[in-house]
C-alpha cells in the first residue's frame, strides 16, 4: 500500500483536482472524512464512484495495540506526492523513505536543529 496525500476536498474546484489525481493514481481505496464523503457523493462521476471508500471516522475507536510495524526498506516508496500542477497537469512523484531521511538531515543541518 502506498499512501497518496491529497489537499482537503471542500468544494467543487478542489474536487476536480482531487478527481484528476484519483484517476492518475488508480487507488485501491480512498480514506476520507465524513465531510469529504458528502462532497464526494455529490460530485463523483462513474469513473471514481466505484472506488471503495473508507470513512476516517470509523477509526476513532481503533485499538492501536493491534497494529504492527511493517518491514521497511529505505528505498521503498513512502508515499506518492502530487506536484502543484501550476505549469502543467499535476504529476505523481514517488517519495522514498531515504528521500524523507535526507530531507530531514538537510533541514537539521541548515537550521542548526539538534
């Protein structure tokens, strides 16, 4: 499973962007809030309406002791991040765990964080 974070969907304009990124990423499921669920139901076309959805609210009472850490490798994709799309169509960029670690090291060095 590779997570794909999206900007909050709170109106028709943001839904169009969300819809485009959904079609591009070909998700197995969508996890959203109950507020986003309502917007999704009002705006979804047939192409995305069939994607299974999970409402994040169902996890409020989840027992975290039942979760176990998956086996990770620094070169595994941590998440798929979409570009802003300011100059062309938004594109998905695979961000690895190594990318995140390198970025954090640069931030620590540049800003002199301990």
